[in-house]
């Protein structure tokens, strides 16, 4: 398996880039297994695992539409370059006025290239929708955002996803997580990265205790191995839902630092948790354990 971690073209708060090596180390995936990912988000985990057979889904239709258009050949690296260079010049000329023109245009037409532009020009690379499902992230105030080098970086990210889609058998579906999980069979693998309970709840729709309970019910009904990403604790509080809703799981924790806060003082380290319904056989990073960056809890209890 390639140790390189590839960054996807769509950025989403809570992206698991730095956790990909840990996740890859502990998944159980055979060559003929189907990888199910009911919360695709940016796609950073599945695209780096790069399974031969996969079903990626999300309730956010704009993410799914973007990757389906790459699959169908509607979005190509060449087209992305031309679009971002053109739109970048308009942003450079008209600054925030042009950003909000594109945002209004996207909320009317839902063009996936406008979605990509907004994702890279908005504040802090966030994806957030209001109750009317309109993209409402403010401008990032970087009129020179789309330099030639930056556009090339995004184009290369699109090209890598295009390569992976052509090489493998991947399906992208816009549907609730319950439908995707129910598709899995024994021998398949399910990776879930839902909005974190008590934290990111406005990505595209809300997420609460009831949603977490529905996810637990769906996962415990299937015979597939699963892994769930969630947060364990930070400097201020503990994720009580792990003990209350996932007591049967095995857990691995690792420190992670997020950069989503508007002010640096509001950006704090978070201890991440991977919950599984199987005892992992991955190679443990002993140095990380010894320095406190990673912890392995008892194999028969989550907390």
C-alpha cells in the first residue's frame, strides 16, 4: 500500500488527512471486499485506501454530483484548470462582490465547478448550508487565491481522483447512511465518519443523539466489520456518547489538531477515536503510544 496521503479536491471541516495512516493500519479489507463509506465528505479516507470495489455515499448531493461528474467525464482536469483560472481572474478583479455572485449562482444552479470554487475561496475551506440547504459560508478575503500554482495543485488532485475512478469499480450515491449500510454483506467493510455529535452539525443537515442511535442500530444489524471515526475528548469535555452508545466497541485514540476555528485561540487539539466491532491486527506505532500521541484502550471496553 502506498504510504503517501493524497489530498482530495474538496475540502471539508474535520478532514481526516492526518489520520489516514492510522485508519489504513487498522482496517480489515480483502481484495474482493466491498468498501462502504456512508459519509463520504471530502473522500480523503476512501480515496487513500483506494479499494477495488467501493460504494461511496453522502446526503450532500453537491459532493456526490461533483465526483459523479468526474466519473462521467463531465469534469476533467483540463476543464477545472480553465474554469478556475477564469473565475480566479474575476475574483481578483471584483473581490468579495464576485464571490457572492458565484455563491448566489451556485445556490440557484448547483453547478459542481461553482461548488469547487466556493469551497476553495470561502472562509477557511468550510462547507456549511442553512436550513434552506443554501451554501452560506462567507468569503475568505483572498482575492489572489487562484494563483497558477494553486490551480495546478487542485487540477492534480482532480486528476488523481479521475485516475482512481477509472482504475477501480466505484459507485457514488446520494442517499441516507441507513441505505448504504444495509447494502453491505459479510466480508465487506464499512467506514463511517459522521458529523461529530455535539460538534459539526451544520455540514448539510443536523446530527444529534437520535442520529447517533440510528447509526448504531444500522451498524449492529449487518454482519460486516465496521470502523467509526469520532472524537474522544478535548481539553474541556469528554464524548460521553462513546460509553453510552458504543460500549461494545474496541477503541484506538490519537491526538489530532484542527484548524477550523475563526481565531487561533479557538483552535484546540482533539483526541480522536476509532471505534471498531473487531479486534484490530494493525501494526501499532509504539513510539506514538509511548509519547502519548496514540493510546490503545482495553480490547473489551470503549472507556
